């Protein structure tokens, strides 16, 4: 009998996968897709989503957008982003999420 190895990392880079394609993500997971760096924060208790998003945007050195998959409108996040020169725009997402595209201001 062959052993089955299953690894579920909390942070991953998986090109070509998207949360809307039915691929289950782990809260806190990050991945790269054609439209930017994604972060899944649904299911995290406050303030963990805000902390994870701020940590991520502080590591982005170029103009790569960050796509946030959230449970709700993260109102406290907007002031934190503005202090760091970032802007947020709501974009279409799954029925059970509040999706944002974050971009560096000009």
C-alpha cells in the first residue's frame, strides 16, 4: 500500500489557481495569479485580517496589485492603507465575499 501525503500550507504560490474557481483556500493564505497577489482573510477573527493585509502590502516593492478576499467591508483598513500610500477599490467577487483590489497610489 502506498502512503498518501497531503500538505496544506498556509502560505503558497500556486500560479493559475483562483479562489473563484472552486479551489478552497486556507485563511491567511497568499498566492500569485495573473491579476496580482491574492490574500484570503475570510474566517480570520479581527484584527488578524487587517494585520495580515498590512504586512503583505508593506512587502510589495513594485506596482503589483493585492487582491483581498474578505468576509466584510474592512473599514478600519482604509486609513491604514492611506497612511502607506495605497488605495482600495471594491471589485466583483464570489457571492460570499467582499473582494478588494489594492494598489499603490501615484
